[in-house]
C-alpha cells in the first residue's frame, strides 16, 4: 500500500491489514518487521506517518498516531496479535453532521484475533442516523455488532472474545466514549505552559469493581484470585472461563454468568475552546504497567517537541515501547500492546 491513498477506515490486526474502500479517510497502516537495538526482531503495525484531519463541524484539527505490537509467550516467542484498531471518518448524511471515531479492540481466547478483527470491521460499517442522537446511534451499533457476531458460524466465541473502547467526536467540541471491557481512554488537557490535567474517559470493567462483581455473582458466577489477578468463574469450577474482564463481545460461556457487551456510556466531554488536548485510547497491555497520568506525561513530551520530534506517531510508539519494557522487566510473558494517540488542536498540526 502506498501513502496518500484515500480510504474511510483503518481496521487492522497484525495478521490482516485491510483498506476499506468507498470512502474518505486518511492514512496507511504498514506492517513492521525489523531489527531492534538489542538485535531482536520487531514486529507489529503502525501508521506510516502521523495523520492530520479536521474534525467535523468546526476548525479543530487532529493529529493521529498509532502503534501495535504483538506480545510474546514464556519462551520469548512472538504471539499472534489479537488487538485491532479503528480510525474512521463518518461522512455527513443530509442535514446530519459527520463524526470521527477512534477505537481499540483487545481480543482474547483461542479465536480472539478473529473476534476483535470482526468487531472492528463491523464498527466501520456505520452511517449517521437522521432519527437518533449520537449516543443512541452508537449504543444501537454495539447491540447490532453483538447480534452479528453471535450469528457467525465461522468464529467460535464459546471461550473467545474482545473488548472495545470507542471514542467519537460528535463535532469539534464534543467527545463521546463508549466502553466494553478493559481498554481505556484518557484525556490530557494543557492548562498552562507544560502543565497537563488528566481525566479518565472510561472505567475498566473488571471484578475489582463492586458493581461489576455484584452482577457476575447475581448471575451465578463467582470471583477468585489467581496470583494477584481477580478472575470470574462458573460456580462449580475454578478453571473456566477465568476472565479478567466482566464485559466483552463474544465469550458465550461467560455470558451465562453476567458478562455482556452493553457499553458503559460516559458523560460527553466538552472541549474548552482555549485548551489543547491529548487523547490516548489503548489496550490493557499499555495500562497494566502505566498509569493514566504517566501515559499523558509521556505523550506530552512528544507534543512539546512538535511535529519535528515525531508528534502523535512518535508518542504512540513511545508508549508501546515503554509498556513492553515494563512487561519484559516484570512478567514472564508480554501482552499485545496497542495505542492510538490524538493531539487535538496542536498549533503545528
């Protein structure tokens, strides 16, 4: 694929990179196979360069970077990347304004890559509605995606699934966040020189949350700890399904104990016209060893360097490499690490 071709949406896994035609968006995802500084091979996907777009209905600009790297098993061998991403321009329709969406999907289980790929691509088949508001449109889309996934005979979702975190720009000043699972969206806002405030736009769905645990237990499941990690189980076993999240697409077995794909919808974020922002949407491979504050501070360093320092793309790559370093230092395995970074209204966009 060559840089500069127009297409509407980017939905990618490490094993399958695809352009979605008939559309109007912005960059190219490339596969990486190179040698790192330590002599070990580097695999993954990335944007070939930072992408700049103008948000619908206004003058705000968005600089976008993305990086995804597969994890590795206990022997240090590369695993299949089960993360997928969404970067989508949604055209206007009649008098209804267009939207812009970014999302990260984290698959798990034997067919996790297939589930996350299906879900991300299905989200790309979205048109604005003339009869529903933004929140209602996307809540319906989440429901429709689950309906379509559950009817796919080619994907075994009994013990496989995917989380989803999608952020939608309704216009230049309003951002919606929809979350299923433990991907996370974080917003940093520049308030003075190099000082940033940090706000979680979503909340992880895990058995550590009392309301999520209560739903699982009320549905006949139980919560237990393996090592330091809380997981959910069927009432009569400590072996399955053993999920660490309480909402997901798929996971047919876990749905019998209260797991579902209804998104948690958060209060829309209204941007101050005088502020600049950093939006980070990432899989739990990033957040396992990094706080929201740390992630924004790292991305902000690339903001200060401007486009000449790599900008949003360099920030996404920096966050992924930092996360992998922590995994390698602290764990026997490495999780897939995927990150989308958006610089909102940076002066040199």
